[in-house]
């Protein structure tokens, strides 16, 4: 696969029918990235998981995809950007207090 200018994250669309553990393993350029997949409950109910790769890939490499658990794979895409951080707590939606002018 040609990762062109590089890949730092993977986005995978998958379904996981059982409640047991499941993961997608991506092997690129000697590095393995394991991405856990939550249960979706039905083989046609899809979820998209996004994760940072263990080691960013650049240029042309073999890609090996290993599905562990009861999984159905719909799509895989790669991106150069790292995943956006998720908020840890509630977000305060109140307006900021006015600034003093002097």
C-alpha cells in the first residue's frame, strides 16, 4: 500500500456481533497496531473506531490486516493527523465573563 506522505492514524468501520473481546491488528512496516473494537450487537450495525498507529508509516509498505473476534470489516482509511483528544470532563457552556476595560 502506498502511504504517500505518511499515515499516523487509522480509521476502521467494523461490526462486532458478540460481547467478547475483539480487535483489528494492522501490521505495517514491521510495526503492529492493535485497535480494540466495541460490540455493536448485530452484524449489520457498524461502528467506526479511530486510533493512532504504533509507528507512523510513510511510502510503500505491505499491509496485513488481522481480525480477532467476531468481526466484519467494511472499510479502513489512514490519515496523517493524530486523533483529536477527547474531553475528560463536562464542558462548561456558560459564556466567559466580560473583560474589564481598564
